[in-house]
C-alpha cells in the first residue's frame, strides 16, 4: 500500500479562488491508474480551502460564533474539489471512495486526539 499526497497548489490555481487545474487532476488520475497496488490518496485544499479558511481565521480554532459559517463554507468548497477528484479517478477506471477527515478524527491543540476509523 502507498499513500499519495496531492498538493492543493498543484491541483488548483491558487491565484484564482475555486479554480481547478483539470489537466493536472487528469494527469494524476492517469498516473494512479497505472499502479496495481492499494492506494490511499490525500489532497490539499489549494484555492478551494485556503481562501475561506483564511477569511474566517479557521487556523486559529473557534473563538467567535461567526466562524461556524466559515467551517460550513470551507467544508462545502472542499467537498466540491473532492467530488471533482473522485469523479476524475472513477472516469479513469479507479474505484475511488471519499472519506471525510473531519468525520473520522477530532483534534485538540492542533493534534489528532481521537480516531474513528
């Protein structure tokens, strides 16, 4: 089994919010389709996650009620990017399934405090 981390700045255009780099995503899917073993693929947020997280100061944790909508907006945006990636992998013949990290882990002081895998 291998773990592949696809950087958000590689698969999105960080100069333009919510802009995927389709050709890079397709190339990643093509490369992954050539591997015959088990793969866990992780991806970053790039222009889908970072602008909203920065806007709502989510890197600092929760300190105001207004940050709750920021989590919702960031999560929705990341789901859109993830759907694009998973769809492209499936179109390339890869039986990809998405697992939401926030549904599997809890954190305390920037560290994973519990895992529900």
